[in-house]
C-alpha cells in the first residue's frame, strides 16, 4: 500500500489532487509508525538514483515533505547523520536544488543535527546552489535556515568565518522579492552582531544594501498583511546603522544622494543620515564632518524647497546633539559652523543669507547645553562688538546699516530662545550647571534697554522680545524657587518698561506676550508690584472714555490673570474693579460698554481657570456679591425706562456667565431655591420674590431669563424637580408675558428634556390640543413643542420622529402664523445650540428626522426644474445652497433632481456657481466614482465637463489636477456610458483654456 502511494505521488502524470492525497496517506502512516523513515528511503531508492532528473527530484521532494510536515518525527542520531550526508551530497545535483533546500531546512530546524553537518550543508548551499535557480519560498527557506543556525548553532557557524560571509553575501545579492528583502534586512543586523568577520566584507555588504536606497515600493492594494514601504524603510535603516564600519561608505553615499535633484530623495537621504549619525556616534563621524557640514550648509542656504530646508535644519539639530557626547568632536564641528555663519552674517549683502545662518546657529545652540556654551562663547562677543560698530557707522549708509542692525537683533533674540530651550528642556545632567548666558547677561541687558529708545519702531519691538527672553533665562535649571540670570532690580525695571509699552498701541501685543511669558515663571509678588497696578490704573482711567482703549487693557489683565497663582492674588483688585465698574446709573453709553467689557474679560479669565480652589474663592467673594448687587438694581429699576432695563439685564447676563463649571451645580441649586422658594437669604436680601406667580412684579419677571440661562447650562438632570418644570411650562405658555421671557422658558424646558433619561411624562398630547384649538396661546404651545423636539432630537429619543412628523404636517396649517413657525422650526431643530447635549445615537435619530425635511427638498428641487429661468435666477441666492446641500443626500429621487437642477444652473448662472467650487467639485468627483446609479455617475461627470467650459479659466485652474486625478477610477467604470463621459470630461480639463 505504501509503495503504491509513493509511486502515485512521484508519477508526474497524476493530477495535483491525486498526488496530495497520496502524500497525506503516507504522512499518516509515518506518523502512526506504520511506515518508518528507513522503509521510506528503501522504497524511494530507485527513484533517488534514477537517471531521469524529474523522477529523482520528485523522490527527493517526497522525503523533504515528510521532514518538513512532520516536525515531531522521531529520528535517532544515525538516521539524522545519514539524512544530513544524503542531502549534503544531493546538493551537487543541480536538478534537485529546490527539493534538497526544503529537506535541509526541515532536517535542521526540526531535528538536532550533530557537528559538523550543519557547517557542511550551509557551505554546500552557498557553493552549489545559485539563488536564481530557487523560487521565492525556497530562497526564504535558506534565509530562515541561516537565522535558525545563528540562534541555535552559533559556534558551528562562527567557525566558517569569512567563508560564511562570502557565501551569505553571494546569496542575498540581487534579491528582488520584497518578502525576502525585508527578511534579509532583518537578518543582516544579527549577522553583523554574531559574525565578527563581517568587518572584512563591510564594503561589499553596504554595496548590496545601497542598491535598495531609496526604497521605491507600492504594496498590494486591499491586502492588510502585505509588506508596506515603511516596513522596508525602517528595516533598511536598521541595516545602515548596524555597524560603525559602514560609516566610511554610508556617509559619502548619503551625501551624494542629498545632492540629488529629486526633492523626495533629498528628504529621505537627510532622514537616513540623521538616523545613521545617531547610531555611529561622534568618533565614527569625525572624518566626515567637513563633508556633512558642507552639504547641510548648501541645502539650508541655497535650496528652494522649504521642506528640504526644514529637514536639513532638523539634521543639524540632532547631529549637534549626537556630537555632544564627545567634547573634542563637538568643538571641532561647531568652530567650523560658527566661523562660516559669522562670516556671512557680518559680510553678506543678502539679508536672506544672514537669516539662514542665524537659523543654523539656532539649531546648534538649542541642541544641548554643551553646544550652547561653545557657540555663545564664539558668537556673542563678536556679535556684540559688531553691533556697536554698526551703530557708530549708521550715518554712513543708514538703510543698509539699519537692516543689518535688525538682522543682528533678530539673531540675539534667536540665540536667547535657543539657549533657553537647551537649558530648560534637554535631558542632560545639568541640574547644578550655570546657564551659558550668565557671562553675558549685563552686556545684553544694557544693549536691549538702550534699544528701547531707538527711533525705529521695529527695533524697539524686537528689543521688547529680547528683554522678555533674557528675563526668563534661568540661572540654574532646578533651583526652587526659580532663580534668574538677571537680578531683581533689573527684572523690576523690565516689568515697569513693559507696563509702559502696553500703553502704546503698536507695541501692545508684543508687550503683552512678553508679560505672559514672564508671568508663567516669575513670582506673583513681582507682577503685583508693577504690571497689575499699571493695568488697573489704565482700566479705571478709561471707564467713561475710550472703549477701545479699555478693551486692550482688560484683555491684557484677563490674559495675565489666567495664570492661577496670580489670579488668586488679585481677587481683592478684581472686587475693587467691579465696584468701580458696576453702577446703578451710567453717565453715558461708553461707561456702560466698559462695564460689559470688564465682565466679559473676567468671564474669559474664569473660563480658562483650572484651579478648583481659586474658582471657589472667586465664586463666593466676587460673584455672589455681584449677583446681590445686580438683583438689588433690578428691584429698584424703573420698568418704564427701556434704557435702564436694557442696561441692567445687559450687565446681568455676562455676570451669570462668569460662573465657572466647577461651581455650576452650587449656583444652580442656589438659583432654584431663590426663584422657586423666594429665598433670598443667601444674597442677604430681605424682600419677597416670586417671579413665577401670577401676581409677580414686572421687575421679578425681568429676572426670569437670567434664571433660565443658568438652568439651561446645567450638565446634570433636573427633570425630577416637577415644580421647576411646571413653573417653566406655565410661563412658556403664558401669552401675557413678553415673548423673550416665554421663549427663554421654552428653551430651558427643552434643555431639561434633553438631559432627561425617563421621557415618558412629556406633555405632547396637551400641546398638540392647544395648537389645534382656538386658544390664544397656541403660538406659545407650538414654540414649546419645537424646543421639546429639539431636546428629543439631540438626545436621540425615538419620540422625536413622531413630533417631527407633527411639525411637518403643521407646515400646511391654515393658520398662517402656525404654518410659518412650523416651517422655520426645522432650522432650530438641526442647528447647534450650546445648551443641548448630543448624546450617543443622536445623529442616527437626527437623520431619521431629516427624512421629513428631505421630502420637502425633493419637492423644492423638482419645482426648481420647472420654474421659469427668470424667476429662478432672481432667487438664486436662496436656491443654490438648497441644491448644493441636496447633493449629499442618500435619497435617489433627491440626488437625481438636484443633479439635473445643478446642470441647468451651470449653463445659466455659472458666475454664481464659481464661488462654490471648493465644495462642489469634490462632491461631484465623489459621486462620479462612487455614485450608486449609472445616471448619477454620468450626470456628475457631465456637470464637471460643463464647468470646465462655462467658468473662467483663473477660477477653475486650481482644481484642474484634482479633477484629472480624481475621476481616474471612472475611466474603468463597468458601464460604457460612464467611461465615455469620464474620457470626455478628463480631456476637457486637460485642455483648459
């Protein structure tokens, strides 16, 4: 039986299924010990010695399949030696090379092969088997075999020494299959690690690797397991950086690639150079520093591509950081860089060249504290002297010398920033090291202070920036509290000067930026001595005067107070500011506007605060007294004075908005107690207050919108408070109160519904009855229904569909007021509102609700196709957004109607279409490629063709490549009509005129 299966498997006339069946039977017999490996070899004897190479190969393959497919096959040492000797001899049989390789792999990987048979077989593979004779899978087997031997039989392989490296290089040379290439890339670092003799072959090994750079590879589309370009790139990088012996070959090679004319090759080479430098270290890089610097300098100073310049600067930064590990190498490199940059800065007539050199110095200084100390010691003394020399000879050539001065001041600023970066953010062991700027602080301070009186506004602005950067320069990195290089007297002087500069419009923004950077590091006491008093003085001085001036000072005060320690320290000043700002009666409108600005600025400050303790103090010491004051103003105001009402309520709203999120719950509970129970004791007011009662005073009613705005901002559920809902609903349906109050209550009620989890007790039937009745508050009932629906829609409640259908039906109501309000309601439902939370599932429900409005869109777009063109063009501003919005619909009727309407509009109103091209063209391209129907794809392509002919060239040219490339898939569409229209469209865009 076994002999028959062997014959069946080897018989070349049998089909693959028969052969596979025979092999499976044999494997089962061997695994069940019914057929021994010795018997199998005996049965194969005639085939293994057959003069027919095909039969000989088939016999060898059967034996190899058994060894590979039965990894647990038990073989004694004599059997293993016999098979090893057999395969070693058979490797000389050219016709059986692939089959033998498979057998060697199965034998070595699955069994312990005694010494020195592994050596013999791997040597024979290298000598007798040419890689080109093997298919991809067998070449990969050889690579896997090498990996296995390095891991389990390392000593035996190491004895081969140079012979192994020669054979290995010969085997991997010329590999083209990405699956084997990436395996080779991952194997090479291990070969380098375990085989010391690789050093004698470093040039050949790098030559083989360099053929693959830069990687140009496109993976198979749609295959999640395919090799990616990034996989190949990262593996090749690891090979390049695996040994310092590659440095002498790799660095010149990469420099040559960086000088290529192809931008992508330049960038890839720069990234690779950066990686290799980090691996090789300063000693290996030392012989190549001249060439590296020359290449990077050329790219930064002369290259037109911004991407290449940025990548070159990045390489400079990290190269300097790598070299910092060796002081001598770093000193040598930086002296070369500093000398050339200084030369260009001092002698170049091209300001762009000087700026580029400054950017190089910025990279070297910011890279490490060591490099910063070296560069600053080379640069600063020379630059300071050069700047003074320019100032002395300014009258000789005023324009040129002034431009040079600006460049030098900019360089000072860059060096200060770069030094701060290196000193504060690098992870070097410099905890107790003194800042490199310590030696030059006084000279720089005097220089920058002197520039504040310069006649040039630009020079003064740069001087402010320089002073700020000098101010925040630390003396020692980890000192607590922070110690600065400048003494306290000089720092106080800078803060005073910046406070003065805040008063000058052209320097205001820069001074504020400087103060902000200082505030983050400086002690609060220092800021309270000068900066804060100056700002408050200017705010108070402009209370009833210049609103725009007050706005700038308030913004500055607000931004400075976002620093939490400073905010807590200025609470008394804020209280004083509010006492001066909030008045019972304002002299003029400017004074009122200034009060609003004060509240808005404080709102910005509080909203950016993250310190819970500080905000609790602000709430109790600032906001509650403010609310008390405003309530008392409302109680005493003249309800017949519209101006007074507007002012008090106008102040109240931003005051309430100042309540921080951390205090919202406490504030809401307070307001509920005040409004529902009339308890004003928390505000220390002894007065009756029942705004929701039928006999409420007009003043009390005016405060209802304030209450609703607070409740609407609640992020937690209030639906359990039935009294609250009843009060809000009664006022929302009250036709005797002002519309603004009724609407505020309706919005608040909807926001409560939005956060309500149990939505079974909704008053929908009651509202529907009111709307359909002849009651006087039917409009208020509809308004409340709309805001309840808003809460349901954004909450994702299924009941929103039913309410939406009701609103759609009301569009056709005979009552004009009801009909118009229902029609406008869909804007409210679908627009964003900050008091309504979009919960999970809300978008799905919202789409279901939009099916109602989509029916109206279908009707509208169908109507537009039949409206006289004169009428349509007259209403184009309202019509066009509807058509463009409808293109995103998934409804077939709507999309078809919209495409037909758009086609007509392109022909008749191309001028109006041109302003919407940036959104229209990507939508049409998407439909042309992914449209569900042939008609949709064809129509969208036809519209694109018409656009290319109807709209002027300057307006459509920017979209040319987008269309040409975007509709490429349509050229292979399964429908001939679409392919024809795509060809026509593409040709039209190719020959734009």
